[in-house]
C-alpha cells in the first residue's frame, strides 16, 4: 500500500484545482482524482467561452444560501483583488468590463484553465485523470478511496465534484451521494441560471431579440422578487441575464399553482409620446419593431390606431401588456443547460469557513457541491476559487501548518 496522501481531492474543476495548488504550495502531498479525461470543463464553458473569472465587488448578498454568514467568511479568504493578482501573476491577465465583470483578457477561457493547471503542477499536486471514485470509507483516521483499478488512502478528503449542472462535464451528483453517506443533509437541488421554455409561438417568433426589462415573480398571491436586466428571446423561450437570475427563484416556487412571471417592457418608465401618433410607430421608437407587433397582437389592438382612438378598457389592456405582461412558462432547460446547481450540502453542518464536516473529521467540501449559488456575473466561479482556498486552509490548519 502506498504512503497515505495528506489530501485527496475528488474533482479537478475550479474549486478542486484552486485547493490543490494552495495546499501543495504549503507543503502537503496532494492528489486530485478526476473522472473525466481532462480538467476544468465548466471553466471552459464560463462566459460563453471567455471565462467570467470574478466581479469587481463580491459579497454574500450575491449568493443564495441557507447560511450567508458562512458564505461571507469563506469570501474573506479570497477577494476579487486577490483573484485578479492570482491569475495575472500566473500569466493570465484579466480585463474589467463596464458592468463589473472580469474576463480573461485573451477572450479565451483556456488561458485561465492553463494558469490554474500550471499553479497546481508547480505546487507539486498530482492529477490523475479517468479516475472515477466509486467508494469512500473512513477507518483509523484514514480515508480509503477506491475505484476501477485504484485504491488510495488520504489523511484528509476534499469533495469538489460539482453539483448536477452540465452532467456532460462529469457533474453527476456523486458528491451529494457521498455527503449523504457520511450523514450530511442535502438541501433539495434544482437547476439554476438556466433558461425558460414556453409553448407560446408568438414569443418564440421573437428569437434573437434582446431588451432591458424588469421581471417580477409572483407566488402565493404575493410578489416574491423583482429582477432587472436584459431579456433574450430564444426559439425555445426566454434567456439572457435577467431570466437566468430569476430561474433560481422560479425553481423554489414553481410547484405553487399560481406561480407566474410578468414582464415590464418599459422599466425606465419613459413617457411615450403616442397620443397623436400611430401606436406602432410610437412604440417602435423605444422597442424593437418585431416586439411591438407581438405586444399589439397580445393586446388585440390595431397598431395603426392612435391612443385617443382607444376605448378606456383598451388603454388599460395596452398598459398591462407593456408594463406587466404575463409570460407563459412551460418549464426550464434543466440540468443539461443549467449553469449552476441550487441547493447542496448544508453549510450549517460544516465548521464555518474551514468547510470541514462537523460529522466526519477530515472531510471537507468546496464549490458547487455546497448549498451556495450565485447570480450571473462571475460570482459562481469566484465562489469556487474562494471555497477552494478556504477548504485548503482548513486542511492546513488541521495539520498545524
């Protein structure tokens, strides 16, 4: 039997690689086990392949979690400035855009992944590919990790397997099953940062159009939340940053029979000077013409009419369609297209920012496997970096380093 590793990490994604290089740089013998043939598949998908590394400002308020205090303490381990320095010092400079998002300055996510892999390799951490873990048990203060063709031992184990989003990248929920094996509660999971589907042909006919809107989610006869941002119409339904952000909240209430989403197509509240003009032309000055045609169809109003031609009831209908138009949601794109998993390992069962299990000493978690999901804008990758650093720091502290 080989000498036990100081730390075995399951998963060579963003959190696992960041933890590996941190622990390795501090002198620990680190082994990363990756079920796929390569590392960081989700990193390569981030930001449409450009990799939205972090954001100028990151706080616990940017995340959904049952334990925001722990999220705050984890984020203290790795600030956005630290993330920028980390990648720039390893040959992967970042570019700050006007909306606060940091991207790889090369416009290529592989630049970020290669910087991480160089850091891990330089720290002495070893990565074994095509090593799918099948069983883990703890005996005599050692974790026995086995799979097809390998049997390994580690003094500490970090689960950084991801959640269930994009299962083609290897995120198949194994980390949640493993956490359950050690007695952990899994906050119910559902796909988040995912697009909405609709069966309404008129909305789908607007595919390719993007407009700034305000989305409002309703459930149990109350307003749940509002979100502002760009809405993108697709051939299957609704996407864009505002829809992706709203999908988390929809996932939490969608089973309620009155759950609904309405759209304000004039969120800035411009005064439309259409009282003496044809409605189609007036509305076309502030909204795409194809969208105007659909909205007028929804209101059952002839666009060649002027505002004063409308009856009072028609004016009310037009106002409702423009400012609080209900959009029929038939579902979400699901795990195959979701950018992140909502829910996961309950943070309340971990020892604060060390992310060590309260139930099994030496067992740590990091990344998407935890009950933490961020909004659009680089927050989920930043959580991966920060939680990877925090977990590695927890292992080091336990080792007395």
